[in-house]
């Protein structure tokens, strides 16, 4: 596919940076994800960080993850996809828990420690330790 160049202003570039996975996504990856919504628009996305938990049977596609913010009276929900990504309520998907939770809360936050797996009531961190062979 031929490459094209476009000019964007600083505000758009800052938005693209905010939507990207650092050291992984290019601006083109972000635009492709946001504008084309994975409708056969390119190569399949790589497996997300939750794939080992899916492979171990600790998570299932469609499992719900939640994070409660009691002081703000908010509960954020997300769903585990078949390829190990986290899809949040607005339809955006993230390969890692922390950026997904940051998109929901607006602050840097440890997604493994703060997302709870609704079916088991355990934090993702506990499931990750089980998948690694540790006790949880």
C-alpha cells in the first residue's frame, strides 16, 4: 500500500499520542483503529496482555471486568475479548489493562490491581499470578 503524508496540528498529535500504546502504536495505527474500527482495514491486531489468562482458562472471552470508584460513586465496566484485549464501554479496545482503565478514569492507575473479574471476584493481578504458576 502506498504511503501518503499529511500535516496535523499539535492538538491532533497530542490526541493521537494519548490514544496510543507507548512504544507500540504509530499515529497511523491509532487513526486506523479509531477511523476504520477494525473492519477488515488491515492486519489483525496482536494478542493483548490478557491472552495468557485466556490460554490458562482463568478468563473467558466476554468476561466482565469492573472497577469501583466509591468516592465518586462510579463503576467502570469492560469486557475481555477473544484476543486478550479489554474493550471499554465506549467501544475502544486496549491491549493492556492500565491504559484501558486510564481511559475510563482519566488517571494513571494499575489495571491489574484495580480491575476485578466479575465471575470470580478476584483482581486481575491474582489471576495473572495463577497463570504464572504462583499462589493467589
